[in-house]
């Protein structure tokens, strides 16, 4: 099987693997961990303000749907599914940990690079030390979620909830000038 077929099978496996009840319970625990660690960081660094965004129903639906696909689904595919070993992989744990470390570092660093190259309005936010630390915590928890479930869906849901709550409740929408 060539590398393109392996990637295809890896993606299909991650998409079609149905998370267990245990995986969803771990998802909830990881969301609580993110809240307990990232909320204080966000308030301390000025990234978070409690201000409910006043958008129309259609505006809220647009945010919910668009953020599901980008950044959440796209980034989980790129930073978890593709670089991390599949559930059928027999690679040594040391190799898996190295790949997870590299994937997390690239995930964190990709945010300011994306802002610099594509979305310049976000550069100040995406280079904020509080944002970078929160992104690191999120990247670690998303990796744990994917590793445990071997499904793309729990990390996508975690990522989506975090992004949507930040945008709609904690003033991320206006901070990013969307």
C-alpha cells in the first residue's frame, strides 16, 4: 500500500470510528480541564471578557457552522489524524510520543504563522502569551482525546465548543474583528 492509500485509510478510519461512551465521558472531563486551566489564563491575559455577542439567529448559526469546519475539523484532521499513528499502528510508544510532541508544537506555532501570513488582524491575539499557552493546553487535550478515541469526532467537538464559546460569550468575535 503506498503512502497516499495509507493516508486515505487513516482519514476514513478516523471519520468512521464511532466514539465509545467512555470516550465521550473523557471528552467532558477534558472540557472541564480546559475550562479550569484556560479561563484563568484568558482573564489574566486580557483575552477573555464576559460579553455576550449580539448576533441575529442567522449570524449565530453561521458562526456555529463555519467554525465547525474551520478551524475545528480542518485542524483536527491536519494536526491529529494525519500525523498521529492510527489505531492499527504498531509503532513504538516512543515514536508515538515524539510525533505527538511535534504535532502539538506545530499546532501552536501554526496559529501566529497563519495570522502573520493570512489573517493579520489576529496577529496580536495569536501571539499573546496567554493565547499561546491556552493553545498549548488545548493541543495537548485534543491529542489525548484523539489518542484515546482514535476518532476525529471527540477532538473536533472539544475544539468547536472552545472556539464557539470564546467567540460568542467571551468576546473573541470582536477581538478578532470578525
